[in-house]
């Protein structure tokens, strides 16, 4: 399977693309859109990661 077909790769590429945009040349509304999109993608990235030890500890205590 091609690693470029994985969700993690696509998230990474989307974040890289947003990060490479020169926000200084954009208007305030576009900067806000870029910021919102970046934040949302970072949140999705965290949700798609395997459980960390902190999550594992929380699950064990339940």
C-alpha cells in the first residue's frame, strides 16, 4: 500500500500546505480562515494518533 494513501500523510500534507502560505500577503479574513483550518487539522491529527500513555492511564482508572 502506498504510504501517501494514509490519512496521516494527507493531514501532514494539508498542514504543510497551510503552513507554507505567506499570511502577510493575506487580508485579515483570510488569515483567520488559515488559522482556523490549521487548528482544526491539528485537532484531527491528535484524534487520529494512537492512544498515548496519558489516555491509557485515564482508561485504566475508569
